[in-house]
C-alpha cells in the first residue's frame, strides 16, 4: 500500500465551470477519413458539407466540466486496486503504475450536453444516415475535446500548488471495467455539471465522460491539453 500525502488547497469543494472551445471542421474531417480509410483531401463533398452543417448547428454553450480532488486514497499495486473515499476500484496495472506516486486523485466529469444527441436521433428518424453519422461523430468528439479542456484546467490549477497530472483513466478503458462507472459517478455531488446516470449505468447526456486523474509532485507523462491533437491519451 502507498500512503497518501498531506492536505492541499485543491482539495475541498467540487469545482464546475463552462468549457469554452470549438471544434475545427478539419479535425472532424480527418477523423471521418481515418474511419473510412481514405485521404482527407479526397473527402466526398456531401460528407464535408454534412460535417460543416453539423458543426454550425452545434450549441457550444452547454459544454461543462468539473472536478473534485480527494486525498482519501489508498493505492495497492499488488492487486491493481485503488481505494477512493474507501470505495475500491480495480483499475488495472497501467493506471496503478501511473498513480503509484500520486498524493491526490481528482474525479473529473465533463459533458457536451444533449443537443447533438437529439439532432442525431432526428436525423435517424428522417433516414438521413449521412447526417446521423456525422452528427454522432461530432457528439463523440465534443466529449473528447471537453475532457481535454477540463484536464488542461485541472493541470493549471494543480501546477499552482506544485502538482502535476500523473495519468488519467476512465472506466471501460485500459483494464478498468465499465461496470465501475456508477460507483465512481456517485462519488461526485448529485447533478454535478447537469449529468445523471441511467439504470443501466450509462451517463446522461450520452456525450459525457467521467474519470480519475492522479496528482503527484513528480511530473507524469500526461501531455498538456489545448492543442487538440489527433492522438488523445485515452479513448472513449
């Protein structure tokens, strides 16, 4: 077991705030091209038009994120388990190794709202499958970009206290079972950032992400966000 550190001002009242960013059409087009297996420069014009229309219709004002830092943690590398506020999570070898020097863990949550999801459902009912596909992709990328922005804000706040992000993980990725998501989510305040959870354990709105970031004095491998690079440090 690895003991926790001393209290820091980051710990305390959960913080939530709007996330201010926009997705560039070229970023979405590159993602579509990769999924479809062709050169972005050869993208069919109808696909390009559907992406740009989808982005023009997207409301960025509802995108929010927040975090809660806790020092009530115990890390057990021997069985790949982390206790957060006395709740055990078997997160896998990769995350345990990243967090083995962490003194705090930050529960992070972001949402891109439900507007894109409503539009995607409408396109499907109308059998406009190209618009449905592009809008769904935009929804997924909004959640991804929102988490980048949130981790950037957390990294800045943590740096003011001499801390760095030492890895970030999400239930359903890297050996951490998705079935842990409801337990993790319930460690945040009720209706935090306007996000709820369904009876099946999925976040609502769907374009939402919940995870945990390690905070340590040693600089970790986490890449500072804001660049909106194509390669993220996690996958949904």
